[in-house]
């Protein structure tokens, strides 16, 4: 069975630290999910047989904001 890096859990306690406002924990969370977020924000466009890779920076920021807002709602 093949595993990918997207299914690994974030380090224990990081979410608790984010809820109380720890900026380093927030950065750890972004680093942990960076590859997954970048994958969601990348599109491949085809034009006359040529492949163009497009990265949507606005979507990346929106996903990060959604992630932070969701984590801050956690109760511990």
C-alpha cells in the first residue's frame, strides 16, 4: 500500500497552541500543510498541446485563512 505525506497528522499540541495564539505553532501548521495547500492551488492548463502550470496565490491565501479560522474554533 502506498502512503502519501498528506495523511500524516500534525504534531500533538500544535492546535492547542494555535488556539491560544502561539505564532510559532501557526507557522508549524502552515509548514505541515504547505505541500497539500500548494497542490490544491495548482492547475495545469493546456493550449495547443502546450502544458502551462498555474498557481493561484489568492486561493492559497483563502485556504490558509479558512484553516486558521477552523483551528481557532477548536475547544480543548
